[in-house]
């Protein structure tokens, strides 16, 4: 078992972020009016500051997802199944965070489920994409994974 290859975690995390950014273009129209209903009371929320913050948050989520993949790899083995498990874990953790956010706002749990539910595909696929680039530090030196 090698040490975590942090440069690959960051590179894979950025790839995961890029893949993650594609999905809202598909998921928002599929959610019907739910997305717009959830954000209608926020006014003009798509400001440059919001978009930059969203990019930073997505980069952090991608890096954490690939780090989680690297951390569970010794137990589950390398490969897409382990990456899918890491993506599912990210989706579950963020789903719980979204539910707690719903309790603090006027969002309903049903609305959060409509918005967050389909993103399971987003988290699994983006984590798999980022994990595809990940290799243990020792494997680059010719040692076995």
C-alpha cells in the first residue's frame, strides 16, 4: 500500500470538477420548475462572485472525492467500483447537508430531493473520471499497486 499521491488527487479533483460542472446543464432542465422555485426568493443570485465561489466549491468537492477514492482504495481495491463507492459517499454526505439546509430555509424536503436526487449520477461519474487519473505514488516508481 503506497502513500496518497497528492498531485494526482489534485489533478483528478480538477477533472472531477470539470465533469461535475457539465451535469447542471442537464439536471436543471430535468428538475422542471423545482430549481427555479428553490431560488426564486434569492433575487439575482448568479453574480460573478457566486459563480467564482461555486467553482471553488466544486473544485473542493472534486478534490475531496478523489481523496476519498485514494483513501478507500486499499480496502476496496483500485478501479471504477471503488470510485463509484466514493462518489456515492460524496452524494450521501452532501445530501445530508442539503437536508439540514432545508430545515433552515423555506425549502421543502421534497424540493431538495428533486434537486439533489438526480445528482447521484453527477457525483458517481465525476468521481470515476477523477479517479481514473489517480495512481498511487509508489506505482509511478515501478512498484506494484
